[in-house]
């Protein structure tokens, strides 16, 4: 089969490189494309590594530009914000604020005055907005690209990014009768980003928890959801050490080979870099003041998030003995050496601590006890997110979470004294959350089997624009007007663009008039010269001849 895998940015390659390799190894033709390149997350398509000669890289694909593209972006921004009026999601003010800041049009900021709505009301509003999105014409540039590629299946990931234009690709594929699937990249995507906004032929998730999220918050029918496990973590089940303990400790600049605690940093949205540094300082002080001499004497390794390193360079903990920060600069998490360094960090650690990061899941896979603690400065991105609660033991998770640093230190001491209990807890979590089909069954082949089954199904009939959509377009246009006006008025200088266009028009007019005048003058001079020449030749010359 022929596949087109469209990712929002090259960052998502790390979630699917094993699946792409498996698809290519089974003889399928895979083309890889991205919607944009993120400067803040420096993972390029060079991260393909060994896959470079097995897939076709299209690079950045066309977007839905023009008036309808702008209207679609604003409509999806409203849709993404409205989902946070759902009673379950309304308790996530940090997520709601982020969506408002990023994509909610200024003309609809009044929606933020609504604290919450009934779940049924949110569903009705979302369905209405989805109908409005369907009325927007399909992008010709995107339709042309799909026509040239002609894939059997279009895979997109993650589709839930704020006001994502991947919706336009699903729409264009449906119009051509191409099978479509949305691949949910990470454990938090369905609850801390935007809506799916459109119903593809299939939504591929990790586990039953995400399947319920897709049904409850995105209104996808259960028969269109497949739980395949988390293919991106397959490598952690088989990965081997690249450095023994002594070599790793020297590589990470730890002072010696004593047992160490590993603190794994979070993304900038979860914990701003400098705030994280301040918190880590308090955490280290609490550990050093522990009544447990074994815990008190441990080394500490801090591993910042690859996209949240600004506060860690230069080393803010250089004055603290027994502590190392590795690495301090931003790095490519897809790079083989960086992956190996990360694995070795987790493997050699006695325990892993974090605020709210997927590294805690990777630590659980390796079998290390995992801990976190509630902090006031991160409350909005810890308890204020749904996915964080999946880590709690009472919800089937394996992360011991304390309400303060003192309790956290006691938990560390107690849990490190019961390694067998900690290991059993992490295995139960991994079996339900990461590999729901069995701990011994990798998720990557299951993911690929699912895509192959989709490709084997009869292709859907091309979806033509319904008559009601044409009638709805004027309403969609009218609804976009307040947003356009408000956006214009909220600019620091609303008339700046008008003045700029007026100056540009005046400059072009002067340039055109000057050029026209110059051409006309040249023609007049040339005509006068020719007339004078003819006058001399036809009149003056014969007169002089007769006189002489």
C-alpha cells in the first residue's frame, strides 16, 4: 500500500519512527510530510537516521491560505476553546488560558466569561461548529497535493494541535475517497490540546483510557477507535546499556559511583525553566536534610527537558556538592546517542523524580520507582491537567505523589526500602497503560497491523459538499466578521496597515506616473526629432537647392 504520513512538525517523528520502519520493512511505500518546522523544538527530518533511504520525504506541505483559510483557523480556535467549557475540562485553567492565548479570536474572548457549560451543551455547540467547518471549501493546493500523491491511506498526527490545519487534509482526503486515520502521539494529547474537529475513518490511541477520552471529549464512535499500545516506548523494553555505571557517572560528571536520584525536567508549559531550577534547589535541600542517612548521602542527577534548558546554562547548581546537571543545553531527543544517554540515566538511577513528564512513564517501563510532589507554582499543570491523575496509584498509576516536600522525602525513604513492591506497581501500570495487549507484545507491529486492516477496507466513497453547506457559508462568513474587526481593533495601531497600504499605493502610483511621463516625454522628443528631420529633408533641403 501507499501511505502518506503527515505530522504537525518533525518533532513527531520520534513518536512514530519505529512504526515507519516497520511499514517500510513490510514493503509499503511511505511518504513523510510535515505541516511546519518548529524553531522552538529543533528536531529536523534529519532525525530519520536509518530510515532516510526507506521513506520519501516531501518536507513542508501546502497550507489552506486565503480568506477561507483564515476563517477556518478562527473557527477551529473557537471550537478548541469551547471544549474547555466542558465540566470535566473546566477545572484546567492553565490549559484553557493557553488555548485562549494561542488561537481564540479576539472577537470571541467574551466566551472566557462563561465558567462552564453542561456536557450536553458543549457537545451541541461543538457539533454546530463542526458543521460550520465542513461548509468551508476544501483547499485547492491541498487537494492538488493529495491528487499527485494518491495515497491509499492518509495518516495524520496529532490532529489535536490548536486550530490545526490537519483538518483540511482530512477534509480533502474524504473528498477524494482516501482512507484516513488520526494517530494520537502522546498520553496527554486528547485532554490538554484542541479538539479533533472532524471524524476520520480511524483514531489510533494507546489504551482504553484514551479510547474513553476520544469518545467522551471528541465524540468519536467507539468502533472507529483502535487501542494499539504505545509504539514509541517499544525500544525501552529491549534497549541495552551503552555505558556501565562507572563510565556513565564519569560521562554525566557525577562525583563518584554512589547511588543517585534522577530528577527529570518537564516541558516549558508544565514548568518554566527558571521556576523549575528554584524548585529543584528546594527539593535537593529537603533530600539533604532527610533523616534517612542512605537517602541523605545519595548523589543527584538533574536531566532537563530537551526543549526547556534555558535556565540550566550556565549550571545553576554548580555550588551544590554531589549534584550534576546533564545535559544543560537543548538536544535532539531523536538522536541515537541522546536516547542512549537518557536510557542509561534511568537505568542507573535508584529512583526517578519529576513534576509532570512522560519521562516518568519511561522510568516505570525500566522498573524504577517514580515520585512526584505537588507544588503551588505548578498546580495548574499538575492537578489542573487530567492526564496527571492517571499516574496516581488509586487510578492504576505507579507514581507516588506527595502533598509537600517533607512527605515526599518520607515516601522516598519508605519506597526505596521496598523495591519488590515498587517494581510490581510499575509492571501493573505498564501492562494497562503502555502495552494493553500484553507485556510481551510490542505495540509497533499492532499499530502497523491496524493500518494494514484500514487499507484493506473498501475505500470510502468521495464525499461531496452537501447542499446545506453552501447555504451555511454566508453564516460562517458573517460569524467571522466580529473576529476580524476585533482583531483589527486590538492591534496597537489599527490604522497602521491601512496607512502602509496607502503609502504603498501612493508610491506605486508615483512610480507609475513617473514612468509613464518619462516614456511619453521620450516619445515626444523622438517624434519631434523625426519631424524636424523630415522637415529639413522634405522642405528646407529642396528650398536651399532652388536658391542655389
